[in-house]
C-alpha cells in the first residue's frame, strides 16, 4: 500500500531531494543558507536591478514564448541558446528547483555533453552577480569571496560554481541579464543535456526572474519525442468539443515557497476508492508531503507476468484532487511488454516522506500554471501537435 500511495515517479529527468516538491497542503521544510558577506559595487547592484526591471518590461510585450521539449531516452530537454557568441544550452526543465545552471569552463568536474561547454570568459554578455545581490543570496548554499559561489544539491549529486547573468535565447526571443549558475563542478548528471532550467516559485527561477504569471508544459509520452513549454500571458488550452479542462488550487507552503503543492483527497483503483487515512497527503509540520515534479526513469519495483501476446485488462486509476478528478490513461501508470508478457507499475515508493506526482503520470496532459489565480489546470493533449 505504501508504494501505491507515495507517488514518486519524477516529472523531469532527475530524482531530487526532499528540498524539492509539488504536493498537497501547507507548511514546510526549512533550508539553511550558509551566508557570508563581502564588499561589492553598489552602483553595479543598482544597475542590475534596473536591467532586471527592463528585462521584465520587455517580456510583457511577448504574446508568448514557446520552446520545444524533446524526449531523449527518458530525459526531457529544452534546446536554448546562451551567451554571445551563442552556445547551445540543452536544459532539463523542472518545477522542483529554482536555479538555472549550465556546465562551464574551466571544468573541475563535468559530465559528458554533446554540445560545446559554455565558457564565460569568451562571452561578451556575461557578468558576475554581486555577492550581496538578492539572487546570489537566494541559493540554498552559497558563499562569497570575490565571486558569488553557489552549490545546488540533488538526490543524485550536486552542481557548484559561480553565479552570473547572461543572455538566454528561447527560439527567436533573446532575454538579457538572466541570473544563472556557471557550474564548474557537477556531480549531478543531466543525461544528454548540459544543465537545468528551474521553473519553481523561488526568485532564481526563470518564471520569477521574467515576471511570468502563466506558463504551461506538455510532456511527451516516453515512446514519443516532442512536447512543448509555453511561457507568457497568451498561454491557453487548445479546446474542442471533447476537451475537458479541470482546475485545482495551487497551495502555497509558507516555509517552502519555491514549490508547487496540490491537495490530493484520495485515489480510486478500478471501482474501489482506497481506504487511505485522512491527512496522509497533507504537508506535516516538518513540511514533507505530496510533490508535483517533472521526469525520471528509475528502477521499476512492481512487475507482473501474463501470457505473452494476450490482452490484459488494467483497472483504471483516478486521482481525486481538490475540485478535479484526474483519470489517467493506462500508459501513464503501466508499462506493458505484450511480446514477453510483462507488465510493470510506473509508481515507485516515495523518498523521505515526500509524495510526488511525476512526469510519467503527466504524459500527454497539458499542465497550465496560473500564478495570479493560484491554480493548476490540466487537459488531455497530444503534445507533439501543440
């Protein structure tokens, strides 16, 4: 039963620690900052604030920014461009962390990537982020001497380096002075990619830096290749007579305000609503509960055998969120190999008390976040057609 209740199939390529979450009610984990101060150029700081305001003003003129999400062997990647001259930045998007980072030269420890590694010394649009800038101090772990240094921890490793600002290009839209991490030591591996695109609620995320109040993503099914990430005021669901759009509140956790939380009231399997104790999915005083995240393909731990090439009836699975009942397509929670007669449940046991509504569950469902209304809406979609 515990394995069924703890929904930790991640929404992106990686498995994060308990400091990364998208769950159910209120209250949360406290994350300590290792803060040290140093001298910095006050005019430079004010200049950066001015540039940030200008950048946000420019973004409001966009009707919407679209980036393709590519599925590469189970890793979701957005193809961006960073720096001047431009360098390809294959970023793994995630709603469960804020920091944007890419691997940077000189590399103390870098994983293999298919594109050239970004070199800040070769980019005319790179600037260091002052130590006392709010986006420097927003790192969970940071320190300062002459540079603002960050360390971002994940369940599978970490990224360390220098914070700076750069021009990042999404399709035809170039946005200057985006704060990001220039990672010189990266033990956390982004398979097939070069870094991470944070879409959380915290100040370092792309959503917060650009002042975006609406965004959506549609993650392709694991056997398909393309999906979509849309940013801006014109984000909307594509509707037809068969489209059913549902809405559920995004719950803010005051102690962990970077994360997106949902309220889950129950789960139905087949015709049976599971007897789950009340409060199972609520955020406890220590802040741990149900997380909404984007995808990782981890080891499957619940498989069943059946007669090869035969038809197996799989019971329906329904998640009862606050104000919305999500009936999942079978392929979003079961992997089936009919030729060999094997079927595996795409639901894993949760880590550290965190329940996660992950990327596999969200496949071919358009997920729209409206931060002004404080709600998540979702509808079935063919991601590659958006």
